[in-house]
C-alpha cells in the first residue's frame, strides 16, 4: 500500500518539476518588472505593457502546480470537495493564462528570435487551451466525466508546453548553440505536439484498460 501511494505521486511530482524552469523564469521576469531593470530589446515590450505578462505568469503558475495534483487518482477520490474547488480554480486560472498569452501574442511586437511561424504556434496553443477548458466545463455541466477529464488533460498538456520546451531545447542549446528562427519555432511547436500526443495516449489508454478489467471480471 505504501509503495502504491508513493507511485501515485510520481506523476504529480514530475509535472511540478517539469513546470519548475518556466516558473523560475516567470518569477525572474516579475522581479525584473518590479525592480525597474534597464530596458533592452528583449524586455521593452514587457516593460511598456506589463499587465498581460504579469497575469500570464501568475495564472500559469497556479494552473501548472495545482493541476498536477489532479493526476493523483487516489488523492482526487479521497478529497472530492477539494477536487471540485480546485477544478473551478483551474478553469479560471487556465483561461486567464491562455487569454493573457493570446493578448501578448496579438499586441506585443514579434522579436527577431521568434518569427511569424512561432507567433502562429502561440496563437494556436492559446486558442486550443481555451477551447479545451470550455469543452471540459461544458462536459462536466452535463455530467460527462470522461469527456471532462479528457479535455482537461488536453488543456493541461498545452499549459505545460513551456516546461517541455525548456526540457527539449536545453540539451540542444548546450550542444549546438542558439537555434535559428525556424529551428526555434519547430522545437517549441514540437513540444506542444509532444505534450498533446502523450495526453491523447493516456486518454485512450485508460478506457481500454478499464474495458479489459471488466471483461476479465465477467468472462
């Protein structure tokens, strides 16, 4: 029993660790905005219009950390009230993070290191996250728990994109140096695709496993 409990917390712990780098980067950016750092080409857009980036960092941090605990089934079952309250907060935090991200993508100038393709990827990711959260909310309103969990998982996978981007780009940056505009866009877009692929695999794997158990019990 103790080993099972420890194993259950591996996924939430891993998800929090995955979010650690972008959370740390976000805290550093908030500190930069709060201390009046010198203006550079990389931060001028944040200093000129800090509201969306502040909202995005705070909401995304809440979303990624709190959302990780929803992947501990035993904890979720034993704390149903917490699960429902946390779920409502997750939807709000996720929507704020996504809309703030879209706000930045549509109003901030595109810096040379990013380029138009990455801009499109960011718009798609933000819109996809909003869509996932709205569909998850509508699903639970009609008591479709399976669809609710599936759409929440997809939205969370998109929200964790920055963590996977740091994980996949870090080693390549050390080996090959800074990527060019196209490589950076493809690497960042690929991180969102990878997260969604893992989420989709988990969504489709669970019903199959449950059907197998039911067949064994009734066979």
